[in-house]
C-alpha cells in the first residue's frame, strides 16, 4: 500500500494530497494535546463488481453526529466524499491487486489563533488490513471484562461526557487494550459500573441466543456501531430476529455465539470471556464476514 495523506481545510472546502511520512501536525493543534476532534474508519472492499465503501453513509452520518456533540462545524458531505474517492483512486492505482483496505478520516478543532478564533483541520489516510485483523477473523478472540467506571444510561444525564461520540480521545480505550493484553487476552469488554455489558474498546458486541441476535442499546453508554447495524439489517435473511437489550456478563458467557464486530475486523468470534469458553458458531461468523465485506 502507498502512504498517501490528504489534508483537508473544512473552512475553504479544499484538500491537498501529500505523503503520510512527510506530514506535519502542529503540536498546538487541539487534537494533538487535547484529543479535541472526531474520526471514522471505513472498510473499502475491491472486487470484480467494483469498489464498495462499506456503510459509507452510516459512517458519515455518525461523523456528523459526533461533530454536533463536540460543537464542531458540520462536515460537508460533498467535500469528504471527494476526499475519500481521491484516496481510493491513489491506493488502487498504486496496487492493482489490493482486495481491501481501510480509510481513516478525522476532523480536529484545529488551533486557536492570536485573535482567539479556531480554524478546524481535517485529514484522511489509508490503513491496511493487517495480520492481526486476519487472525481475529479466522480464529476469533478472547476477552476480559473491565468496569467502565460509570452506570449505564448516564449519557442522558451527562451529555458532556460525549458518550456515543467517536472522538480522538482514545487514551482509555488504548489503556484497556494494553491491560487486557497483560492478562493474556486479546480484547477488553467494557461493563457499566452497575453490571450492564457495553462494548469493546474498538468494537461492538453481538450475541446469539436461539433465533435472536442481541446487542447492547447504544443509549446504555456506547458507540452506535455501523457494522452492528449492517449485520442487523440482514438478520431476517439469516432466519434471526435482531434486538437491542441490556446484557449481563452471564448472558455473554452462556450465549450460543458471540462476536466482536467493527469496520476493519468485520466479525470476530468471541471464544472466551474471563476464562469461560463461549460457544462458537463458525457458519454464522462466516456469514457475518461476508455480509460486511460485500457492504
């Protein structure tokens, strides 16, 4: 994969292509030292029938929702579509054999000028589907549960916590992943302080119980997942009913199948939680992956 980077000026509705290795972000940018910004990552699937940006509209709708939550300027869909299309053209022109890759795009509040004004800054770059992702898809993952530190549904009382916004403030998510790794697990699973299952640091969770697919309600304190919603769209054709529900750790451990789902990972079976083996449904895992990759 080439290493292109597109720098975006949302104010002037312009962008410029450069190289990721040569890019510079001023340390005074509010994303660099405050995490004050938002991002999305989309999966791009390249096949005989053309190029698909998986859940493109859903990702951008969430991008706009996150911008609203942070009082950032409303992202211009025409501008960002041009940015994504330009990046796809660069990557596919450089590698005619590439089958899939990701695009990460972000919007920062920018910098505070001498006159006190703030000028937002955006960027986008490709990310590879690496061996870690392929391994998770093929073999599944293990997880340990971690207390998220707040009660479920707190977002309605404390909107300033930005629960449900996909912000650049990922220090807690990264720390949770490291903590899980130190305990021999692949992933963490966040649980509210009052015992409601929420999400992984970078993925939503879906479980199967009989003929039902269940996932936590985003209002409980988690990100509304684009991949989870795509899978739910296809539940009926899989002979399943899709529902949002409050889940306990015991619900996950005793499920007929459980999955971590996200844009890049697509669907990875959760094989073990807190040392407890979980039933693995290989056939449904494959179907989930196919659904996401086709988009």
